[in-house]
C-alpha cells in the first residue's frame, strides 16, 4: 500500500483563489503535507511533466494551460495515498466527477480541472522527484 502521492493545484484553481479551500479538504481527508511550493512552469517544463501524454490530441492545449499561471506543487502522505487521493479529487472530467469531490466542486472543465493526482506508486515517486529532492520533504 502506497503512502505518498504527488499533486498540483492547477492554474485555474490557484487563479480563482481556491487553493486554501482545496488544501483544507485534503488535510481533513487525513493527508499530511510533506513538501510544498508555488511556482510557474515554463511550457517546456510542463511538456516534460506530461511527456506520457505527448501523442494525445490535447497535449498542446494541456502544456499551454499548465504554463498559463502559477501552480502549487506538493507531496502528501497517508496510507493508500495514491488511490485515496484519486477518489478525493474525482474523475478527470468534472461533469463525471462524483458529488463532493475536489474536481466536482472546483474544476472549470476537462482541461482546467483544478488538481492533479498521481495514478500509481511508481508515478508518484517520479513526479515527486520532478519537483522535490528527498531533503525538501519532512
Ligand atoms: P488525470 O489528471 O485524471 O489523471 P489524464 O488522462 O492523466 O487525467 O490527463 C492529464 C490531464 O490532461 C487532465 O487532468 C486534464 O488536465 C488534461 N486532459 C485530459 N483529457 C483531456 C481532454 O480530453 N481534453 C483536454 N484536456 C484533457
Ligand atoms: Mg493522469
């Protein structure tokens, strides 16, 4: 069972002033924040992060969007972190996201969907390492 996952509050949610409300939901769901920073990705760096999607039709739009404003990148810890965090954020398309999930409450559309959550233990580690060194985590 995994105990860490990686997340980003995306530019739409940061820009709308929803970061605090989203982080409150995450903490109330039992996740402990072990690293965090606010930054703006360059288009190139966004492209590197989403490299796995480079053949998908929305890749260009996704890279534009993810570099359009600041994000908050963070790592959280909890038992079964990857799966429980994906449940908390809801489906990729907010129109399909369950009631009470972060994307249902805060996402704009399928592209600007408020928040990222890693989809596997392997990717959680790769993505956490993309933004943070071991020493930056408490
Ligand atoms: P996930 O974030 O729920 O894991 P992925 O399929 O991994 O969803 O897609 C990564 C991100 O790419 C999504 O969170 C969303 O921002 C964007 N995205 C996914 N599908 C579409 C689409 O059909 N149109 C536009 N953007 C999309
Ligand atoms: Mg994904």
